[in-house]
C-alpha cells in the first residue's frame, strides 16, 4: 500500500500542475477575448473614430487630393492631416494589441478585417511618404504587417 502511495503522490502533483496550467491558459484566452470585445464595443461607440473614417473615405474618393501631401509639415495642422494621423494611430494601437496578444486576433479579424485592409490600402502612400520624410521605417509598421497578414 505504501508503494502505491509513493507512486500516486507524484502523479497527483503532476496532474494538479497540468490542471493549473490548463486553467491559466483558458483564463488568458478568455481575458484576450474580453479585451477584444471591449475594444470592439468602444470602437462602435467612438463618434470621433467614425467621423474620422468617413473623412478618410471622402479624402480617398476625391481624385483631386493626393493623400501624400498631408505627410508634409506644411499640412501637419490641417484637419485632414490630423484625421489621417488619428485613424492610423488608432489602428496601429490595436495592431500592437493583437501582435502582443492583448486582444484576441480571431474576434477582431471577424469584425474589422476589411476595414483594416482598406485603411492600409488607402493610407499606404501617406505612410511611405512619412517614412521617407523622417528616414524611419517604423511608423505604422504594426498596422502594415497586420493588414498584409489579413489580406493574404
């Protein structure tokens, strides 16, 4: 009987550790899912975001406007330039959240995939102009990577 207890004790400890690890992983996934849903709800209620998305679309549809001009300092204070920066920073923020596993990617992708891809396609010339003007290759690189990954 003592031999059986000697064998069962390590097995019980190992089983308990395994259950604890599984519970921790489930809690972590649930936390990411909740964060993603909270983010989506805050986006749906964010009036500034929706106005910025509309203005960005208007800029894109106006064939007389070259979006790259808003990347230059001479236009930095324009409403359009501020709107572009707001939208890009908003998407960069949540791309970082997805890439660092703060937000559940599958949930956000189901809701925002086409918007993210469209935003990147509309804004990529602006971003490349910003990168060239600052000699930095990092502005909005998280958004770019996410949009390209979701488009593939």
